């Protein structure tokens, strides 16, 4: 009886280290937190499922405005984000003295001018209000879009203009910068609004009825959206695996489906 008990005790002692190692192995598998805008969830859900089969756990963290994902990234609340373009990232880094870097291209999302009050540009009249996103990158893009549409003129020497750089406004339009997330809601009051694709998709705006669309050409390169992380993590092998899972033919089809062709997969985009 004593001999059997001793054998059992030795067996337990031998198993304890194995159980500890096994338990540590399971708990050490880190969940990668990816910050996204809500409308991108349908893009990321299949990628998340694919990576889970490869042993990479992803948690999607949704944000509602452009000020949140980079702040969360630099404070390490998330590990990487997918919402911004290079110009936005560079502007943010300069303003906030941060070190966020791009490590993969995702898609290009041309801006569009929407309205619930008129159906064509020629119906916009003197004194009408047009809202635009108020962040430095999209505000400048929106003003260039309005200039391309012939509604205003801006200083050609300024890369991304502000309302102060408007040089001609023959209709005396009221150009009103608002938070990008609020541009769809502004359509209840304003005659028209320049809306980013993710907010247009969330608001179910019909892009086919947009009054005007931003041109897609070689000048679009700075506005290609990216996967971004902190500089210290730019060579993270798991992040590279995530980028590879994103840049697939299957995801190209899904982006086209989710955004109905509004956003263009950009990892091998040939811009002329």
C-alpha cells in the first residue's frame, strides 16, 4: 500500500512541471488587437477567421472617429490599426510627436460629394452650405475635390489647403469643416457634404448618386490606406503574417463586395 502511494506521489510530481509548461504555453499566446473603423468589420471578420486557423488570435477594436485609433496605438491599448492613409499618419506623427509607421497597404478610398437636396452639381446655388471633414488630411482633399468640381478655386501652391486658401468662391458657398464622422448627419441641414467612404457606408449613402468623386491617379498615392503600428513593432513577424492574410485575392473580392466598388484594393494598384 505504501509502495503504491509512493509511486502515485512520484507520478504527480513528474506531471506537475508538464502541466505548468502546458498552461504557460496556452496563456502566452498573445491576442493581437487591431483598431478599425466600424464599417471595416466585414472586411476583417474573414481575415480574423483565417488567421485563427493559423494560430493567430485577432481581436477587432472598433472606433467611431479618426482621433481615437492612433492615440490607442501609442498608448498600447491596441497593437496595430487599419483606418488611415500615409498623409494622415505623417501629419499625426508631426502634431503629436509619435512614431507610428506603415507596414502594408490596404485600399484606396476616394472621397465623394453627397447630397439629399440636389441631384447634380448645377443645382447648387448661391449661399448653399457644404460640409467637409475637419482633419488636416481630408479637409485638404475635400477642398481639392470641390475645386475639381468647379465650385471653388484654391491656392495651387498649397499641397493640402484649408478654407483660408480658397481663392475664388463665385457662389459664396458656406464651406463648413465638421468632424468626419458627422458629415453624413450634416446632410439634413447642408446642401451637400464631402464624406469618407467608411462613414458613407455606415450611413448607407448611395455612391452611385454622389454628385462628384475624387479622381484616382498618381496624386492619390499619399491617400492609400495602410496597416500601421508603432515603430518598435514594425518588424513583428506576426504583424507581417496579418498583412499577408489581408493582401489576398479573396480579400480583394470581399472589399469590392462590402464597399460595392467604392474602395479599391491598393497593395498592387497601378496608378497613372
